[in-house]
């Protein structure tokens, strides 16, 4: 299991990668959710997947595509690096990551 911490407009967000499962934890509110429960902006999803414009199930299809993409990576660290790069694109600042049982390390 790997935990990554990101900041966005002064708020901290944690991402936990456990095998093929992703969990998102908002430190400020104390809320944890899987990829199925995160808030997605339609404009961002359409920018990533233009073929979903006008599709009523855009959110469900975006989440399914994201899950399939995560499964392509073999290790938890590869998955965390993918998530890090995707979050950087939308303004999140990677702070540090931690493998269970080890100290925090700054993202490179």
C-alpha cells in the first residue's frame, strides 16, 4: 500500500493505492471515498475523452476508463506516479508519498 499526499488551494488530499484499488481521503473533511465516489467536472472529463461529449453516462464511462488504465500498471508505485501526473495537470501539488512501514518521501 502506498499513500500520496497532495495539496490544492491550501487543502490536503490523500490518495491511497492498494493493489488495483484507489481511495481518496480529504483531510479537511475527513471523508474517504473510492474512485466511484469522487466529484468529477464534466468539462475536464470531456477534455480528456472528447467522444463522451453529449453522452448521458459520461461520468460512469470516465470512471470505468480510469479503472482500466490503472490496471495496466503493474506496481503500486507506477499507479501512484500515474495518479500524481494526472493530479498535477489539474493543479494539485504533489507533497510526499509513503509506503507502509517506511518514512515519508518527497515526490520527485
